[in-house]
């Protein structure tokens, strides 16, 4: 029953069961073996260990049984499955090796960007508004020279107030996120703090919260989690849209 319950939750997943099952796999007449065999077949699972795993002495007699098993539904991923010479108590240790492809870590690269921090932008705006000398531009004799002079003037001080900096970013880095995305990220962080706070209160509550859904504590926790999850999904959606727009431009 326990295996059926677990496998129902793990449908379409690659599964390994490893351990001492206390059913001798070489005694096919046992009712427990037949029941287990039917369960394994219903989930397309096989037992990969074929050698004896426990030798026990009963009086003057020794018995050999195969009760330590590896059940799996992904045997095609196995490179080996065997009984080891090492012992754990009166059991032989068992081992399996698999040829899974390990996902590579995210690639990181260095980027050179302008430091557009709020502090730098505000300082730049204040300088242009109150401290910048526009005398030469105001004294220009034609519109074209005034326009060129203004552009050069702003660009000169832009490079001073917003210098370049080198950053290390991963492949999911979003360059120049929209204002909407930035605000959504801030709201997500705020809602996560609220969720963590209610989670701590719930875990520290005595008697322990059993998620009965009838108390105020659980309702606050459930609401905080729903609000955070909704905001998190919104951030993901906005980030995907931004990436798609960037790819189209390329």
C-alpha cells in the first residue's frame, strides 16, 4: 500500500527504491513476493540485484537470502548494479551506477555597463538643473551649433556621473529591465518577507499547526503564500516577455 501511494505521486518520474525489504526474492512461492511482484509489474519496475545479500546462522545451519533490493523503472540508465564485498551488520552492501547527464551550471560572463544607480541619476539631474554652466550654448548663433553643443555637454557630464562598471552576470540576466518589472520584483521581495514571517509564526506555534484551515494563523499563512506565489509568477511572466523582445531585436 505504501509503495502504491508513493508511486501514484511519482508518476512519470524516474524512481529508485533501495534497501532491506525483508522479502526473499529467491522464494517466489511467498505470498508477500507475489504481491510485491504484481506491484512492480504494474509500475514497469524491475529488481536489479541477483546475488545473495544476507547470510545468517541459525544454530548449526547457515541461510542465504536476497532481501536487499534495488527496484527501479529506469533500468536503461543503469551502467551496473551489484553486491559489494563490504558488509553492513549481517548484510552485504549493494550498489548501482547510473549514466545520468548532469545539467551544466549556468554560464557566467562579464559585462561592462553604466552605473545607473538611483543616487547617480539624482546627482546628475541635480547638476544639470542647478550647477551646470550653459553659457556657451545660450550664446550660440544658430540652432544646429546649440543642439550639438547641448548634446556634447550632457554626454560629457553623463560619463562623469554615470561611470562604467564591470559586472558578472549569469545567462538569465535581464539587461535594462522595464520599470514595471523592477517594481514587480520589489513587491515580490516584500511579499516573500511577509510569507517567511507567517511561516516562522506557524512553525513556532504550540501546539503545532496541523493545517486544519480553521484557525486564523493558518489563514494568514495561506494568504501570504498565495500573494507571494501570484507576485512571483507575475515577475516570471514579465521577465520572459522582456527576453522575447530582446531576441526579436537581435
